[in-house]
């Protein structure tokens, strides 16, 4: 298949020098470069990175119980207008302050208006 590519002038000069040194055409060098790039690239559907990352934190000791840490992290994203605000606040009261309660009251007052 023929294709047209745009390269900066200095890249074309470099490619011409390499082609002359190797006694090959520019097209042959470009085909080889594309082939090498493709051989070194992982397919888009390659999900091996997921397997590599699985369990990466299993030996961490600084976070205590991993499940509890995760629940606390998720709870920290709870906002005064979330439906589970009261439940989350009861479980993790130190994550919330008076301003959160004030915002909750404003939100609930707006919900009562027709």
C-alpha cells in the first residue's frame, strides 16, 4: 500500500543519509521503522497491566485493615447533599465538621420547599 507522509525537513535529510549509508531506499527504512515500532507495541486490548497491578498493596502495613481504609476513603467523598450523609457521618464523624452540617441543613430546607 502506498502512503504519503509529511516529515520535517531535517528528518528527511537524516533519512536520506541513512538510506545512502545502508544502500536502501527511504521507503524501505520507513517500512522497517513501522514494523519495529509495531513489534514493540502492546495491542490495545492487552490487559496484562491489570494483572501486574493486582495485589500491589498487599504488603502495605501503613494503612491498617485494607477494607476499612478503603471504606474510609470512600466515605471522605460523601457530601452534605448525598442520600447517605447521615449514615456515613455516624460511622466516620471525624470526617465531617460544622460547615458540612450547615450545608446539610440548607440542602434539606430546599428539599422541603414546593
